[in-house]
């Protein structure tokens, strides 16, 4: 039973427009969320995170929004660039001393020039 | 040196072979992880080592055997694999007990079992 879900397997956006990637979760105990980006033939790389005490975190072109009541988070990329084309995963850690990450299934973002 | 290095990058093996995947982290972390990524599936956590002790084994078949000789190195020993074990195997490391839960990944080993 997936605790972190990304229901859109793919998204295409025109260069310069906004990309919005969505993620839903079921475990209300999650207190921290992360987004990773993955290019083909590479491992996932950390992109941005948000603590559950916040509802927004911004880093340059990337902003993550958290709606705890809806158990929903989203990643906004603006403006989108062709180099942003990758698979994006959201993740959340379980409790414990080595907090294991539960990942969504990913969304393939394609930014069209 | 990149933060997390995995070797080999590609591996083809028969079902009766024995091989090992290697992971090395240069980040001073104290936790290491093995993940499996099959096509169109979420990353599946296989094993977690924290302070060189295994803290998680997510019902992984015994044909996969991890080894963590020190905090910088992690191995995954493979024997008598099945074709459905073909996947991308990713290693990651993190600082367990730290404020954030950021895991840093290697580039992965693409495994094909014939």
C-alpha cells in the first residue's frame, strides 16, 4: 500500500511556462518531505524539501507547497527549462533512527523548447 | 570523487552466477541503503545499515546478501538470481539522526539477469 503517491506518470510543459508536479500522501505522521530529480542513467539527486511546520519553501525557480489538511504537496518550477526534463520523485521519511524514505512512483517531466 | 560511487555501472549475469555490487560514499555519512528500481515502479528499499549494523531488511529474498564492512562501504552479493531481478540497483547514504533526511544516491548499477 503506497503511502506516497504521484498519480501523473508524465507531464509536458512549454519552455518558460510553469510546471506543477503533484504528490499525495496518506500517513499524517510524516513531518518532512523531499523532492528528487532523476536523469536517465543517473541516480536521483536531492532538489528541495519542506518541513511539516511550513506550507511553502522556495529555492530559486523551485517552490514546494504543502497542504497538510489535504495531505498534498506540489512542486512548482517556473520558468521551466528544457534541462528540467527528468523524472521527479516525492519522498517522505518514516520514523526511526535511520529514517527510511518512502518514494512515490515518479512523474516524467518533459519541457518542450 | 563524487559523493556516492557505485561499481559496476552495468552487469549482465546468468542465473547461476555469483557477483557483487559495490558502493562507496565519501560524505562521512553513517547510514547506507540499497534500493531496487524496476521499470515504472517506485524505488523499493531493500536494506538499511545504520552505524554499520543492519536495521532493515524489507523481505528481500536470500539470494541478495548485503555486507557493510565499514561506514564508507556497502556491498550487495548476488547469487542464483532470477530474470525478474533485472533492475537498476541504487545505493544511497545519509547522516542518520541528523535534522534532515536527505539521502545522496549513486548512479546505480543496471543489472540484467539472463
